[in-house]
C-alpha cells in the first residue's frame, strides 16, 4: 500500500481540486494507493474558536462578533506569528500519514514541507506542487518540489527558464471536476433570432443583484437565469420585482452546475463562487464581477480572464450589462471570439485531472526503482552497482510473533537509522507437535495459517522500505524446533523467502525448501548463551557435521552474546540483534562489503568473504536503561521456557 497525502489550506478551489484528484487517483490505482486529504493551517483557528466560545458562554452575539474579527485577521496571507503553528500542522500530517508522495496547492505548504525535509526527522517523500492560480508564478520559483504542475504553458515556460529548486515543471492543465468537462464535440451555432442565454450566479447584495438583472433584461435578445443558492429572500425579491417576465428564471440551489452552464452562452459571476477555470472548462466565456472583500485575493482570476481573452471584467450592474451588450454588437463578433478562446481552454482542461492522477500514480509506483534520497546514511553510499560497506541485521521480530513493533514501525526504526538491509524473521511453530501447540497458546508465535497474511504484509513493507529508506527488507521466518531439552532444540532462520514454508517438515527439508526459494539458512544462537534467560538451542551444534551442508551461516553473535566456538570451528558466520524491542538495537550486527542488492548480499554471506561483525550502539535514543521484562514475556516463560524471546 502506498500513501498519497494531499494538503490543502482552506481555499475552496484547492478543496475541489483535491477531491477531484483523489477520486481520479483511486479510480486509476484501485486499492494499491491510499489517498488522504488533510487541511493544514486551520487547526489553530479551530482552537481559537473553541476558546472564544468557551469564554463567552451564552453571550452569543458577542461571541459571533469576536469570531468575525478572528476570521478576518486570519484571512489572506500568513502572518509571521502563525508560521510555527502552521509548520507544526504540516509536520503532524506527515507523521500521521507517512506518505510516499505529497501534493500541495499552496506555496506556504510547499515551504513548510521543505523545512520538514530539511529537518531530516522524516525520510523522503516526493512532492508535487500544483500551481492552480499561478497567474503570478514568480512565487513558485522558491518552492522545492519534484514536480510543479501548472494549468497552462505560459507560467510553466516562465518557470522553466529560471533556475528554480523544483526538478520539473509541466503544463498539464487545471484538474476540473468531472461535471465541468466539456462534452460538446462540435461548436453549437446559435441561430439568428434565438435568445442569448445568460447565467447569472448571484453572489452580491440584494440591491446590486436586482439592478444587474434589470439592466441585463433591457436587452431584448437576452434571457437570464439567476442562481441565488440558499438565499430564499433574494429569490422572493426577484420574483416580486420581475413577476411575469418570461425572460427571467430564478433558481435556488443547483446540484449540477456544470450541466446548467452548458445550457447557457455566457456566465456572470464573482470570482470565488466557482472557479473561473471550471466555467472555461465547459467552454463558456465569463464576465467577472470585480470588487468586494476578497478582491485582492481574487486578482489572479481576473488576470486570467484578461490574459486568456475569454471574457471581461466589470464592477457595477451597468458595466456588466454594457459588456454583454458590446459583445453582442455587430452580430456577436466579440462574443464569438470569447467563445472561441474559452473552447480552446476547455480542450486544454479536458483530461487534465486524469493526466495529473496518472502522473501521481506512476510516480508513487515507480518510486521503488527510482534512485532517491537516503536520509541518514551510516556509511557513505557509492554509486549504484559498486561494492560498499553495508550495515545489515538479519534477525528481527515483529508483532507477528513476540516482537513489540509492527512491521511498519520496524521498517521506520531501522530505516531512519540508515540500515542497508534487514530481515524480519518472526517465529513460526508446527501446531502439530505437542510443544508447538503449547507455544501457540501464548499467541506469540505464528502457525502455518498466519503465514499468508504475514508474507503479504512483508511484501508491502518491503516496497515501502526501499522507496522510503533505500533499505532492503528480506521476508524471513524463524523456525522454532523446540524439543524438551536444549540438545533437541533448534532455531533456524530462513532469510529472503518468497512464500510460506511448512514448519511441520523435518529440519533438513525446511533447509532445502528455504534454499529452493533462493533464501539463506542461518543457525540462530547455536551455542550456549550466557546473558539470556531463554533456553539454549544446541541441536544443530551437536550435529554440526551432519548439518553443515544445509546451513549457510551460523550466528557468531546474537544480541549481547558471542559464540567463540563458531569462530574456532571456522564456520561461516553472521551476527544479528534478535531484535524484539528498541533497546535490542544495541547489539551485534553484520557489516558486509558488497553491492547493495539482495542477491549480492546473500552471496556475500554464503561465501563468507568480506563479512565482519560490529557492536552497534545507538546514541540517538537512550535505550540503554534496562527495561523490566514485561508480562508477555513472563507468560512465555511460564508456558514454555523453551521459546526464546
Ligand atoms: Zn530464536
Ligand atoms: Zn529470534
């Protein structure tokens, strides 16, 4: 499962685009990719509002007044004081979602992401900035991203010419909602004498709305549909004022605005009620009503209409009517030019959402093979394909058996510390034998039926580990063949397994099955242990000669223990944490000198050349303190005592 996180910042247009994009990505990728939309930057306001409500209690009017003030002061661009708070909410969204790819529409989000990446507290994710209102692209010059997606060529070209931190700029079109996609193949030709249909999306004060309708209707060729939304009073007023006028239709709340726009020749609206991009996507010209409180913020939209030449700006009822009039003069030359350009925009917008979604899915999937970002390297990484020193730990347990951490946590834990390869080797027992049954009662080992789910989860994490940390995750198992005595007990690791292996088979058959899958066979803690309270597993050691051909490597180090005899006998060796919880990170590890590639790593261990062990200490966290053995472990002791945890 890959995660895509879309960060929005309160703006309605962003939210439309985010939802459209999410739906398209999910259509395209199926269950493979999970998309989450998070709004950042509003949380601070939420707590403000709660605080105010609490303070003022029942004095509702005063509270509303104060709320208005808070909203006003929070509107517009970011104040300096809100930046830290905003950064935190971006960081939080990243931590909770741990995405492979982040999409953002807002410059501020892009900058907050950069700070986060700079922090190196979290490893890599790809960033796609969608410059929706990039009339002023200059600001995007400063935003680092893997891709900046712009609605049209102009801004994209402008960015490309500059030396910018973004890796790629693409003019892919504005991701419009599906209802606004133009479905007309040929241009509708208005017959002479047919009325000119104007759609007026009312978003102004009552008086202005009434006067606008009045002025528009003065032109006998014009028919007006006024959409008033939930303004019931305005609806009544309009009906009262124009009574039986058959050239006026008043509509309330519209579900499918796209279809309604399609039925008209021209749209009159204030920027913000609907995105101008979506009106253009339907292929209709627009007269934008300027002014109002958000005028400054909406300037981009006005600039857009002027730049594309597919409509006009107006700021009073009289001017609105004049613009329409002028466009219809001379048999509608002006209008036809607007419409031609609007249609051009509609072709550009067609499929834009799908193209962007496709790009996202491709990138999030391809991230596993692309060469990206090791976040914290223990050792300097040379070019791919070259031999290098690799820090490796091939003995770890997760919650699938008696470990404390989930697979995801394990991967993050090792990945963040710069490990090059790890194996998760959860315990598995044969339910068929008596001791297996007892151990199974503790719920701390897997049996055959748990394995499919375990392998599926490992595969998912294997991809994530590589995309995120450039860390190789080997799926593995630890076969617990527990007898009643140490000499009859063996723990065998199978590393880099492709599919489940039945733990009920004889030991040699298990070894053969592991090798048949290309895996490594490793004898875990094969000698007497001094520091551990678990029971020794000596079966393999006692039958060294017999089993040597079946075992690729013997653990010379297991957590704090060192087994000198493995060295004395010149057996191929390896060391691992037998990791169950964070403090086990302080333990023996293996260093290899080979290519960072699964087959090369396994070959290096088999040959047992260029292998060394090292005692790893993690200084980033204080796991050194001795933790008390928890209840789970003591249960295991009581029930079994043979199962080493
Ligand atoms: Zn073990
Ligand atoms: Zn183990």
